[in-house]
C-alpha cells in the first residue's frame, strides 16, 4: 500500500501477531512494587484535597472543569476555552479537570506540559475582539501550540489506518496500535511519549518529582517519567471505560455489554467504586472495582503483598503511560479504523490492559480486559467529576457537533450526553423517555444501555436545562436558534447518589453549561475576509475529521474563547467561596431556576410560618385549608416527579 509519504509492505495481520508473541516470550515481565488505595479506606467518596493538598485559598469555589469528547473538534474548542480561562486568571484556580476523548487530547498535554514550552506558547494568543482576527493569522500554527496537533498529516484516520501495518510489523500488538499512534501524533510533539526497541512505552507519569523518585527507588529498572507541570495545575481525571459483564442484568450470551468508569489521575488508576460485574473473559470472573493502584503500575499482574505498608508486588513488562490512558480515553476511533481500509483487515484494535482489583487480591491475577472510549459511557465528564465530594461548582464544556434544535412536537433536542445525567435516554424521535430501573434486565439489542447508570441530577431538572439553553441560543427567545452563545447556569442542583460512579450525593452544586453551538453574534463581528473563511459546518465539525487545516482549528479556538469571555462574570462568580449563595446543608436550601421545579425562596419553615399566620389572622380552619391547598397546587405540583424512581413510565417534557 502506497501513499504520498510512506511505502508499506504487503500486510498480513497474522504475521505481525506471531512476531509480537515471540517478542513477548523473550521479554520477561519485571517484578515491581506499588502503592494501592482501597475504597474502604475512604470516608465516603474521595476528595480532590485528599491528593493535591492545595490550600483552600488557591481553589476558591471548588470549581471543576469538564471537557467533553469530540476528537479534533473537542481539542480545538478546549484549546480556546483553556486560553480564555488563563486570560481571566481562573485556570490555575480550578480544583479539578475531568476530560473525555478529544478533551483528553487537549488537557493531558496541558497538565504534563514540559518546562521547555511556556503556557503562553502552548495556549496561543488571546484575541478579545472578533474584529481583530486577521485572515493571515488563521493559517499560522506554531508547533509549540496545542492547535498544532490536529494539523498534522498523520492524525487523519485514513493515514492512521495506513500506518498501522508498518507499526504491527515493528512489533506493536493490535490492541496497542491506537494508543501507540496517539502517543506519536498527540503527545510526542510535546515530548510526552517515547517507545523502546520493543515498541513499549518507556516513561510513566506521576504528580511530582518526589513521588517519581520514590517510584524509581523502589523500581530501579524504570528510567523515565513525566510529571505534572507544577502544583497549580488542577487535579486531572482522565476518563475511559472498561468492559464488564453484569450477570444480574444480562445473559452470558450478551458478552461484555456494560462499561465500568475507569479513572487515571497523576496519582492512581483504576475503578474505585465496586461494580457488580466481572472483567477479563467470562471464565476468569475477575471482580471489578473497590480500589486503585498507582498509575505507573496499572496494566500488571498482582503477585503478592509489598514490603511497605499499603503496597503490593506486581509484574509488568512496561509502565502504564500517558499514551495508554490518552489513547484509551479516545478509543472510539479504533473501531472506525477497523473498517476504514477494508483491504488491511484490521482487527482487535480496542485497547486492552491487564486488570486486577486491589480490593480482591489473588496471586497471578491480571486479566487482559478491553477498554472503550470514555464518551461511550459519559461524554460530558460530569459523573466522574461528581465522584469527588469536594467539588461544589462545575463548568461543563459540551464541545459537541449536535446543534440545539426543536423537533416537530416542540421538544428541544440536545447532545446525547446530557439527558442521561437526569435519568432520561438520549433523544430518539419524540419526547424524552426515562431509562428502566437499574436493576432490570433489558434486551441485548436495546440502545443507549451504556448511559443508563449516569443519573446524577433529579429528572425534574432536565426541562430547566433545555429551556435555559434554548432561551440563550435564541437570545431570549426572540431570534432563531444559533444567534447567541448557548450558555446556561443552573443553581443548586441536588446531586443524587450513584453507586455505579461512586457518587455520594446529598449535596447541591452550581453547574454552568457552555454548549458548542453556532452564535451568529460572533460571526457578524468578524472582518469580511475572515467571515468568508468560516466552514459550512462551523462550529460543529464532524468528530471523524481528525485532520484539520490550521484555519479551522484557529477559528474554532477563537470562537470558544470569545464565548468564555462573554460569560466572564458568571464564570468568575463560581470561583468564590460561597458561589451564588450555594449552601450544602440540605435539599430545602436549593434555589431552582427557570424550570418546572421553580421555587422562589420557599423553605419548609417559611411555609409553616405562613400557615400559622393564616390560622391566627383568619381564625377559620376551612379558609386556611383552602389557601394551603391552592399554594400546594401552584408551587409544589411540578415536584411530584420522583428523583429516584427509575421505573417511571416515559414522561413528556413540556416546552415552556
């Protein structure tokens, strides 16, 4: 197979597989020692502050930033959003980042950016006025900027498919081809990926130099590492998903239908909540969840208890690397590549790593387990963020290609990742429908089963979000959708417990939703020669267009940074100790906005006082009873929808 840059030999998948097996046999696994963290050792959900030890004064508001997936579109959008947050002086005040797929392509290099590249070089120039963007600047892209990544020829899916046979001949196994390529094309430009002669990653990652040196002292055969740039970087949750079999929810013939949330951070990697399923193959029956291991030591085999407290002995042939987790976080593309060039017969490209549970230690355990793109479980990053109990405010960047619209029935249609957060299935062809109860088996062919465990907010709050986004994009309702930025702040959302994600619940959070959607208000401020360069699919580039010209990348980054600047007061308000009056002492203190659950400053105590005054002043029980009934009907009727009853019939959300 020949292209304009490389010539590949005739390819037969079976030949490189045999070569890899031979290399594996002559490359013995090395004994190592690593620390573990069990879920039972935590008092409820983990806290970011358990790991980072940053003073509260450095992270006012306890703000978490969520960057969704979406390939190079998500990378480009995230680039602009990071740039604007840095311009506002807020980026280093964020407590945590949760990233998915293409969002991980952007945020992993940011978190581990080497000292040889400045933040200013990496984030690029902030242009505050759309009119100041010049046509000449659109085609300029420094190799030190994040925006350089999607402009590389090799990041195109066809090019990556054509590259795979050569990598396979060099010894890269099928289930590591995608992660290897992400290392080459996304991380290597910033010096964050390297491989040895056997095509194994050579460097691990960790939170600080002291931790890295301790790991090296205990495991002297490890040679290189990547460290978080500095202590002001937010705690980073890099999301992916691990295939599991849940016997109570599916038959054995269904195989591995469900996905467990897998987090990799600079500190640890694994599945912290206990999942009622098994990993490996159906005969291995490896328990899932309940603990994590230091990140470098994932993809290993457990061999025994370590010599130090809280440590274990493991064996692995190479450390778990940034290319592994960044590739696994974005592995939806590996499925596409298997069908991209049929003549290559690419198979088995899903990333696979050896998994064992620190909560269920058995010598020799470490079963090859397939992983999936984080976006196939939760593309928003919200569920992972809420699994840390000290996050009080969220800024959720929904960097989607799905434009906000209304169907013929008036139902507001949004990205598939949002309705499941409220217990609803993604939009189908009519009103949103609830998921069946989480303990009910559903047919193997049922759709959207991966999202059924994602509810973290009350179902009666979805309509408020839909209405808010619609009002924003229509500039108050008086203009067509796509006129103004689609941004909406929901105050005081009650967080529901969610055992699948390890979300403790029982608190309230503010959520600022920033939705990637056309805003002609920005277009109209551009110079005419720049406006003429806007692609027809702007800003909703297809996820599968991974190789983008510099102009498309720059335009989207300029747009998303402008959207953030337009919301600077809202965003800055979250970075306060008591953002928007948020209190976390109970459900009665929640303030709802613009939804069917609208309540205006009403608490149980106030209602009781009103009733008492009515009794005293009117002096007639019948009259007071009538007043009470009227107030209950008008004010509380919309709250009759249960937040936790997962067996409700489909509910039609009324557009208000």
